[in-house]
C-alpha cells in the first residue's frame, strides 16, 4: 500500500486523516503472515475516554489462488476511475464524514474483517491488557487516537508492513506508481507517504 491515497470532498476530513496517521502508535509489529492474513487489534478512545477495542484481520484477496496486487489504480490520469469506497474496506464501520471517501493505489488488496468489537477500560489500561491478551506475537496491536477512525490506523500499519515485505513484484509495481502522482481536479486528493 505504499503511496496509498484518498479522494473525497472536504478539507476537514483530510485534516482528520493526517492527524490520525500522525498520532497512530503501533505497539506490536509482527512481520509474520499466515495464509495471507494480517491479524490486528486496534484500540482507541471513545468520547468518554474509554477504549473501544476491535479485533480482526486483513486478508489478501486472491483470484484463482494468485494474490491480487493491484486493487485499484485511479486518479485524474485515468478516465472514470472510481477507487475503493473506504466503507467497503471497513465493512461499513466508518464515521459519517468519511463515508464516500475513495481509496486508491492499494496493493495488495486486503479488505478488513472485524471479528469482535467491545468497550473496555480507559485506554491507558486497555493497551497493556491487549498486549498481554494477544501475546502470540502474530497479532499487531495498534493504538488509534480516535476509535471512529480506526481504519486509517490499520491502513498505516499495513503500509508499514509492506515496506519490509521485500516482494520484488510489489517493488516493481510501486516504482511504476511513483510516476503517476499529482492532485485530481475533481475534489480533494491526498497522497500519504510514510
């Protein structure tokens, strides 16, 4: 997901995305993948300061057992490009202001599945509990600054994981993407490089 970007309307949404990306803390980064799955636990405070805990996984899409490397390529240089709606990636669990936001340049395609969502203690207590409970070293433990924007923190984690993948096909794909940069005249366009 190197160079992934979003397209949508409203400067406030992009300011929030930048804030979430900047303040996401990845407490555990397992660089182990089992059968194309990246398990994660993401914790973030609700409006009262208590943790909302989501456990789930990202799973690489397959077509006839071949990994899907190009999920969506789009931008002003490709006519009628749509991108992937963020609510489809998150299973609909996004705040209203993010609905309709499009995600581009995701490779490989990894839709997210949340298997459990629950409230917990204050965040400062929930993080050590999560690290202990998910002590298998195969599950990422991610702290998001705002539980409603959890998907942005998970996308950041996946992007960082990709930087260490060493996959030659992915490296070639991303080198080609670097040629196609710039803003789209049909709304706001933000490219995030970490």
